[in-house]
C-alpha cells in the first residue's frame, strides 16, 4: 500500500507545493485567468478524452448515488450545525455571556458550512486520484460521478443554498439557473465524448489528447496551491474543522459502508469513496463572492480538507480497495 500511496500523493505534493511557492509571486489576475481557462477549456478537454475511452454500461447507478451523497451531506451538515449552535448557546449561558450576532451573519455562516460540507473537488482532485488508484475500466464511473456532482451540486443545490443564505440580495431567477446548467461546458464535452467513441482518431492526435489530460490535472492542482497560498485569513477554524471532518471522514465512511451493504465492492466501491471524500471545491469561493457568504469559514475548510485527505486516504485504501 505504501507504493500506491506514493503514486497518489506524488502529483498532489508536487503541483500543490509548487503552487504554494509561486503564490507569492503570482498576480490575482493570473489565478482568475487560469481558473477560467480550466473551466472553459481544460476540464472539458479532460472529460472529453475520458468519456471517449471509458464504458459506462455498468454505471447507470452512479448519478443516483452521487445525488444521494449530496443529500446525505446536506442532512449531516444541518444536524451538525444545529448541534453546534445548541452547544455554543448553552456554553454562553453557563458563562453568563451574551453576544449579539446579526441574523444575516448567522445565516451566511450556515450557508457556508453547508457548502463546505457538500461540494467536493471531484473534477480536479477526484479524477486525479481515481486515475492513479484505479484501473481504466472504472474511470468512467468517476467521470459520471463528477459530472453529476457538478451539474446537480454546484449548479443546482449550491446556487439555491447560496442565494437563500447569502447576505446580499441577488436576483436569482429560475431561468438563470437553467441557463447555467445548460451552458456547463463539461456536460457537453461529456456527451460528445460518449457519442464519438466509435470514431478512430490518428494515433498522434490520440496520444496528444491523452497527454493533455495530465497537463490539465497538473494545472488544476497548481491552481489549488496558488489559491491556498493566497489565503490570508484563517478564522472560523473550530467550525471549519467540523465541516472538514464530515467532508473527508464521515461521509466517505458512510458511503463505503453503504456500498458494501448494497453489494458494491472492489474498485467500484473505492471510486465512490474517493469521489465522495474529496476536499471542498474551489467553486465555493466563487459563490462566496457572488452571494456574500462567510469567506473565512470556506477558506479554512478548503485548507483543512486537503490536510484531512492526506490522513484519510490510507484508511480508504486499507478498508475499501
């Protein structure tokens, strides 16, 4: 297992570490440009190549599981938040302290806590881990999980949560959300890749596309390191650590046990565990800016979930591989 972990950690350490080092010399505009380039070109290219070379004949259950994981995460986040607020309230009363916190701030923190718990980095980190730790036959399952998570989670549930709990009044018509879902580039390249599997491309072009996937992964992990290096606020560590524990430990554990109960074993089960336990996605920071959410909580959660991933990965390989 040590050799397997070495192969899994190597790209994460190299590219994220390089991003942390370069973050001191990199302008914010470059980070935005790199993020936009990955969203519109890099990740769609990655999804296109993976969809062309994977069979989804046995992956019909994946969208349902991905949605179930999102709903499970949402329920756990709400229950944990209510328990945390009850604990804080009782602690304040026992110490005869009263703290007047605006309702809008509490709502924003709750929305941020939910987003930190339910939205995973399935497109970058998730697909990287599954490509390294599982065989190519199961890559299609990870791709389908990632697409479902992005469409239903990031562009569906997350937008609704952010607009409801955000402090800023933002027009959020239903047709805007439909437009955002329809224009997701990864969704279209996924469909194109599935429907062009029978088209044989020149060997040189196929090789270039395959190498391009790894370039996209490297740039995506580099962006993660750059973003982490730019963080200057580490507030809300207590509540962020709770959200991170749910995200990278409790949810994948429940998914692994549930998959075993349903008869899903081997690499398919490992794919589900890895994809459900990815660190909090960088997309939460975009939602935080648009809807004025708790940026400190979300930034702390991103950093803590990456640390948690390194600790949790050996457990998932030992228990669920």
